C-alpha cells in the first residue's frame, strides 16, 4: 500500500504538468471560458478523454495485491489489475463541461480501460462511465467557477473513487482477489486522486481568476478612456470632437486605427488607413453599413469581412459598434487591426464596454443641448416678463417728444431699436461679447433717463481689454434695471456704478448702487430662488446665477452684498473666454 503512494503521485504529476501546460495555451483558456458551445464541448471531451487514456496507459500493474509492473501498459493478463488516475480526469471533465462532457469522457476512458483487460476491466469501465454521468449532472451543484466550491468538488472526486472501489468489490471475480486488490489500492488511489483533483481544479480556478483580473483591468481602462474622451463626446458627433476622442482611444488600446462615423459619413479616422478613410467622405466599408442597418455589433477577422472599397487597404480585422442615443443608432465606433490575432476576446470586451460608455456620453450631450434649449426658453420667459411695460413706457415717452423735440425722439427710436435687437440676439446666442451687453445697457439707460431726467447717474469703468470677451447675454442689463427700479425711491436720486476688470485670470463684473439696500431677511434668498415681495420676485437674479452655474460650473461665482440704507453690490466672477466675435462656437452648442 505505502509502496504504491509515490508511484501514484508520480502518475498524478504527469497529468498536472499536462494541465499546467494547457492552462498557458490561449486556445485552452478560451475553451474553459466558453464551455457552452457544441464545438467547445466536443473539444473538452477529446481533451479529458485523452487524460483518461493516458491514465490507463501509465497505470501501475497490480498482481495478487502487489506491485508487479511500472511500465507503459498496452494489455494485461486476466489475473492482473491496475491502479491509475483515470477517475480524476473524468471527474474534472464532468464538473467543468456538464452532462455531455461527463458522459463523453466517461465513455472514452471507460471503454479504453475495458480494452486493456484484467479481472477488474468490466468493473473499472462501468465505474468510470458512471462517474462521468454523475459528475456531469451534479456539475451545476458543484460549480468550480466559485472559489468556495473547491473542497466540495474534491469531496465529490473522492466519493467517485470510493464508488469505484465498491463496484470492484461487487463485480470483480474472484471476490477474494477483488478484496485484496481494494485493500492494496484504495487508500493510495483515493488520497492521490483527491490531491490531484485539488491541484487540477486550482489550475482551472486560476484561469477564471485571471479572467476576472483581466476584466477588472479592462473595466478600469474603459472607464479611464471614457473619462478622457468625455469632454469631446459631450460636444456631440462632429469632426473636431470625434478626431480628438479617436486619438485618445488609439493611444490607449491595441488597435491600429480608430474610426468614428455618423449614419452616412466618416467623421474621423486616425491610424493606419488614413490615406483612404477620409473625414466627411461616404462610409467605405460594407461592414459599417451593416452595423448601422442592423443596430448590433459585428466582428470581422479578415479583409473580406470588412469589405473595404479600397483594394489596397491593409486593415485585416475590425470590431464595429453602433453608437446609440435613446435606442436609436446615430453612428458607429470602429477599432481596426492589421493583425487578426490582436482582436482577441479581451479586446472585444473592451470595445463593447467603450461603445456603451460612449453612447451614454452622447446621450448626455443631447441632454445638454436640451438643457440649453430650456435655458433659451427661460430667457425668453424673462424677456416676456420685463419688456412689455418697458415698451409701452418707451413708446409713450417717444410720442410725447415727437412734437417738442423730433431729433431726440428719433434718437430714442434708434436706442429702442438697439435694445430690442440686443434682446433678439441674446435669445439666439449662448455667449455674446461684453461690448454688446454694454450696448444693451446703454440703450436701456438712455430711454429710462429720458423718462426720469436727473433721477440717477450711471458710471462705467470698463477695462478696454475685456470688451471682446464673451459673457452670457442678459447679465448686466437686468442688474442695472433692478438698481434703477428698486434702489431709489421717487424722492431720492442715486448713482449706479458698472465695472469690468481682470483679476487672477478671471473677469469680474460689478454693479453697485447707493440705494436703499435689501432687507436682511431677503438677502439670503435672492439669487437662490424666486420670492414673493412687493419690491419684486428676484427672478432676474435667480436666472443669472443659475445660468452662470450651468455654463461655467464651479469656475464662476455670483455674490450679493447689501445693507439697508447703504446700497447693494452684486459681483460676478467668470473665467475669461478667449474667443472673439466670429469664432466658431460663439452661437452656442452644436450636437451634430
């Protein structure tokens, strides 16, 4: 019995070495990860069936209860038996591949054992087939994918080996020889096969753990790429944003070229093949057209599958993913490879993850556009609230001047025209030059000062270098109007100061008056919400502060300082936008 232990350990070592070598092979790892297909199950039956055959050939011959041969076995005398590791391979095959693999491996290993002969041939063959059947059907209860299932699987392997001993006692004749054989081989075979099963399963589990580690790394990489490309995809699908995003993807993946399209044209192509995959040209590959038509991912492993219209194209593999917004395909992302072997399962999973993340970013871009359209609607609502009574008052003022001072009436009409032209431009544009906002303020003040001469005085202190800098429309005009309407009672005149200066790379806009100030109970509410008050609702302040936050985020600030009877000061700090009038993007957000 003890003499058999090192011999059995040696036989197990052969299978473990073979298992380790297989575990380093990419094809075997793919089989382990995708064990549900018929082709894969057939390969698994062949692999573990070969393990069973090797176990039979490398078995130790037992004659009348003693070790008689350690040679490669081809056949045996009718009085002999063998001690081997056959059940180990069958058990692992059944646990890993399920009933089909378990039955297949059991039949191969069992029938092969039958051909070798010996007085236990029938018993060993039957026990091997039964082990394959049982482990196959029990595989879902002893899933070796889970870390805590190792000892359960090892226990099942030991039970299968014990079952083999029982079948030998039941079927092998004469019984005394069978009993003597079991006494000799039971302990070494149960212990060594259990130990071998544990080692084999550890190798298999390591394959699964490595896959999980790889997926975790790929997930991290996908999130990192998505974070790097977020500022560009949030601009929507256009040539400039897509090119910058594609350059990042090319740098951080194993792809040889990256292409992004809308539904009809190539928006960008960076990397190999840039000589004929040109931006703003029609889509050149049939594969991309198929993706856009069928709204699903396609993988190509040959130029014939890509079907590029350019006959000298060196791109030989690709994965093409649809980019979708609200379940509607708006374009595609393509990862191209010059070597098909580079497009492995890991790269495919990375690409699929990126496609989903980029689709989410494009949805965010559309939501951003809708939000900005809503801001336009809010601005129009603000206009509708303020301008009717101003228009009526201006017309009344002009009509009263027509007979007494026609030139002044004409000048006021021009200012009124400027005022409403500024309103129309502000409603269409997200950012305007500071000088345009000042024209708006000047037109408003000219009309109001004509109505109430000497009631207030307005001072401007504007840094000339800032006049071309872009700011949101309706930023200063509502603040100046608030000062004029609410800061000065009819019996008191006052001064309003409007300033614009640079500070630490930002532009500071200030409106300050020496009026009656704001009650302290209202000060904390203004700018944060609308209020009910006989002096106004605070809609203008709330609207301005909200737009600043949504356009500039934390880079901008809006601050109100006021004490009763000592006036009010409102300061706005925004980052300086270096774009000048006429630059691309001044007219707002472009999603397409």
